[in-house]
């Protein structure tokens, strides 16, 4: 079994905020991440698929085709967007990096299976000092 | 003459938008950067001062004190904020990386002079592939 | 299960040295790492916790609180220190990156459990070309 | 169990090409990677061994000795070479990153066992955006 | 005056070789860089333009348009190519990083002037440890 | 005129300390950098030479020969050493990054001139967030 990872980038605004809570409680829990006019990040997304190399190509997946799929399913929906407002697959969800990574998994798992490959892992960097990982 | 650089980070939301223009013209010129609900970045700010080493310390500037000054004058104003709305020194300015770097220079030049040092250069990275530099 | 990683930094001096051995044997095994007046590194520490997102916050752990705990339990003890002399949790241990990572695990495991979270993995970079990983 | 990783670098030319296929099919599948006069990369190789620390050294493996072994078995064979022509352990193989990582594993597994250590994982970065991982 | 830099990437094969010299002299001067079947690199190109911000956009240059121009004039000619054989603007030149950067300058200077901007500097990284800079 | 930069690394221990001052004043000015048992860093040294390409090689300097010279004059003296005790060219100097960069310049300027090249600039990174630059 070999694991192949392709990295993509997107830039997005968001805020951490629980609408059930008072402004004070939001600030207490989320700190400056609760800023009402949003802040933002350069996100870095690692998509890892697994498989065995095809004997005609040496590939477990054609990275160009994988890249186009990530572009269509994720980057076009999320890049230069507001995660709290604009992104179909983030509707009614807190935009913590934990929730974003699960939502991206749900968008990618079936389309990657349809390519004949298998999604193994996602990694999502929010800042140079914070990242999440998810295996489904 | 020796140049000493201290790097700081901030995360902010912004959009590129000219209120004098139609929505169509904004999208034509600014593309997805015009998204009305904002997007955002992890900005990386390089502050370079110049001078000759103090004979009692070997420092051209005490980097801890420089760090505190940048924190107070810039990071507290801009980190986890919306550049188009929340930042006092960006009021009524387009939030291009070129304009942000000039505005930061104007905030830092005098306070650094008051430390007995001299601001030489700023560098501001907006994404891994775009940065601005300014010498006043 | 989601994995969240927070990265922290510390700078420390150390030497590799077995007091039971002759100087010659120390140099033979440890090379320039045995230098008697020490050398040092910018260490980069990755702390990974695992869990499922809290439904009120979207967090598996509040990264601010995790950061404060790492600061108190590790960074304050080890940053700008000599690993062979100054660090309580490294007393009487060789200061190889393998031993440092195990000692940090032992300091963090219970306090992270007390937060209601679970330490999953540590990664410790000693140089740009050497790092250790540990899962307890 | 502790995991120790040493990173090495090599620069090589290659092309992706299936000699059984027409030029058109090669371009269709491999795109610009099929360029007949080759292109190339700065590869970054992560070699991870696992074990428990030796009580006399604190090491799971002496990283200097591991480095020399990787240098002799891999870097001298592959650095500043053409993967399709010059490298003994790549003869008659497609030079996809998936195939290169498996071939490097086969060269390193036994010699690392002969050091009394155990190869756990390889990671091979081909570009800043593509890497493979292999556990044997 | 503000300086704006856009970074682009290309992967290419090359060899260092003086056809006037014996094989021995080539190896003596160029070492493993003279390998007859080529080696290669992931090059990283920094294109810096200078100017004052346009009052309608805040831009000294539209980075999207600059990016398209670099793509057309440089990346399409040089990416996934052999610098010694395939690249029109490198014909009959040694492919040292010094020569490549001057050749890229000559391709970009006029087209950037035609955009109403001014090329200030190029930086070209050949490996993580070697780069060239050129100001025309 | 073309500028070529070669990057080298060294790891060293040091402390910031003025022996004329009380312990309290040292801590007040230098903070944790004054720790009496030292701390340390992974330093990254950028050596930039300038010139015009040789018509027989395309080089402004042979980077292999430049690398050997930096190794001999600097790295062998300073790597895995204590800057306050072990390094001949740092005797009786504060080991601030400003002083270290000037001392390295003084060691390299003449030997690089003897190669027929010209030292243009040094850059010395002490941590990921602090670096010095010097032009002689």
C-alpha cells in the first residue's frame, strides 16, 4: 500500500461563534476568533489517497486528475469565500478547523472512490501553528 | 550599518473593492478578491531596523522591546480583525497589500525612532506567493 | 476521531555525553555533539490531541487552553535553558531527542487528560533534518 | 516505541513514459511529465526508523551512521542522475514517485536491519505539492 | 516606491557542461552537475516589480495579470523542460542559475513595461541552498 | 552584476551577558537569553557574492569551492560549539546576532576576494523570527 498526497491552498474568512451564547460567553470561549466582522487564514489542504501502483503508469492515482477533482469539489466552493456564509457544505456548522476538515472529507470521499481510488487522510493547516488531521 | 529583522504574524479578513465602481467592474478587476463577504489571510510581517551595535549590549535594538512595540502598535490593532472595517489605520483605504504595508510603516516609523532606532524596511507576505516591500 | 496539533518552539543548549565513558569514546560515538561547552538548537514541538468535536464549540480541545498548558508545563521549564543542567524533567537523562520527547510526554499526558482531552502524539524537531515522534 | 526520522536531499531528472504507448497516449496520460528530453526535481527523502533508546546512548539509532548508510546506498546512486537511465535500482521501472519510493525501500530495508535498527516508513517529496509515503 | 513580488514555480532538467572542454575537465569544474544524462530541480522564481499604488485599485500592478504574463512568457517555455535543449531563450547558453536568471530578465523586462509597470528584481532558487538575484 | 547566495547551517550554544553588570541588570536587559548555563540555536547563514558570469562556466563563483571555503573558515570553527567560549573569532565579544554576523564577515571577506570573487552580503537567522543582515 502506497500513500500519495496532493497539497492545495485556499484563502478564506471565518469567525468562531455560537449564536446560542451571549457575546460575553463567545469572547470568553473563542477570544479574538469571535470578532464579529471576521478574520481569515491561508489554509493549506493535504489530500492523501492510498492504493497500489497501476502497472501501466506507476501511479496509484493520476495526480493531475486528483488535482482537478479537488479544485472542482472544494477549492471553487471555498477559496476567497467566507466559511460562515458562502460555502454550501459549511451551512449551519461552526467553522472550527475540526468541522471544516470533516466537511471536506464528506465532499471528497465518494468522488475519489468514483476515480477508482481511496481517500485515506486529510490534513488542514489553519495557521503555521495549528492543523487538524482526519481519517474518516 | 547592521540590519535586524523581527517577524510577526497576524490573521485578518479583507476584500478588494472600489465603491465607486459597479459590481461587474469590481469582479473584472479584483476577481474573487472582491467577494462581498470577505476572504482572509495569514499575514507575515517583517520589520527591519538599522543601526550600529551598542557597545554595552551588542544590540542595534533590543528585540524584545521592538517586539512589544510591534505588538502594541500593529498586532493588537490588526490581528483577528477585518481590514476593511475594524482597523483604525486602514479607514477609507483599499486593503491591497501595498496599502497595508504603507499604513503599517506610518504607524511604526515614529515609535521606532522614539526607541532610538531607525525603521529601514517592511516586508508583508499576504500569501505564500505574494509579498510587498517598502522602505518609506 | 479528529486529531488536532498545536506547534510550539523552544531554544536550548545541550550535549550528548555518557559520563561512564572516556572522552575518546564519547567523541567516537557522539562526534561533535559531545562538545564539552555544549551546542544548541531551535526545537519545534508538535503536540497532537485526539477526540470528537464538542457540539457547542466545534472544538476537540480549546487550542488557547492547550497552548497555555504547554507553555506552563514545558516551555517555561525548557526554553532558553540547558537540557543537561537546568530542566527538572531531564535530570539524570541523556539529552538525545528520543529521551527529550519521552520526558515531554510524561509531563503532558496527565494534564491534557485533566483538560478532558487525550494526548495522541508528540513530534520534536531538533534540526531541519532530524526529528522524533512518540505515541506513548 | 520511538520513531526517528532523518531527511536527505537529491536532485534528479526523469520523465514519465510508457514505451508500449503512442506518443499521443503518453501525453494524454502523463501530460508535460512525458517531455522526451526530461524535466527534474529537488527530491526530499524522509527515512524513519523505529526502536527503543539504547541505555548507553539514548539513541534508537546513531543518526550519523544512519546518514552515512543513506548516503552510500541511495544518495550516491541517485543524486544528480537521470532516474530513467542512470540509477541501478530503477532499471526497467516507471519513475513515478510511487515506484521510486518502493525501490528506495528495497535498497534500505536490509542494510538498516543490519545496523540493528528497523526501517518504519519512507516519505518522498517530489515537488512542494506532491509526496508519497510507504511503510513496506 | 513599493515593491511587489509574485512567486512562480517550474521543474526542469539541465546539466552544466562546456562542449569545448574534455569530459575530465567538465567533471573537475562542474562535478556531478556535468552528468551527461542530466539532473533537475524544482526552481522557484520571484518576480519583483516596483511602482506607486494606483488610486483606483491600491495596486502597483494587478498580480493576476502579472501572473498570467509570467505564465505565458516563462513558465510555458521552461516548465517540465530540459534547459539545455528545449527552451528557446536558453539556446547556446550554459544553464547555470546565473545565466537562467539573466535570460528570464530579458524575456520579462519589456512585457512588464508594456503593462505600465517596471521590473525591479528577479530571484531564482535552484535548490534549498543556492539562489541567484538580478536587478538588470 | 549578479548576486549568488549559498546557504549553510550551524548549531551553537550561547548566552547574552555583560560581565560588567550585575546579574539583575543582565536579566533586566537580556531576559532569558542571559541564562547562565546557556541556551542555543540552529543558525542559518546566507553568504552572497556578486560578479559577472565567467564566459567558460556561466558562474560568478564556483558554488562548490565557495561552499568548501565557508565550511573551512566558518562552519568548522562554529558548528556544535559554544559561541561564548569555543570560537576563536568570537573571543571577547558579546554573542548577539549582530556581533556574530560582523565577525563572520571579517573571516570571509579576504578569503572570498582571494577566490577572485567579492563578498556582497551576509544574512544570519538565529530563530525563525529573528535575523540580521550585513553588507560590510
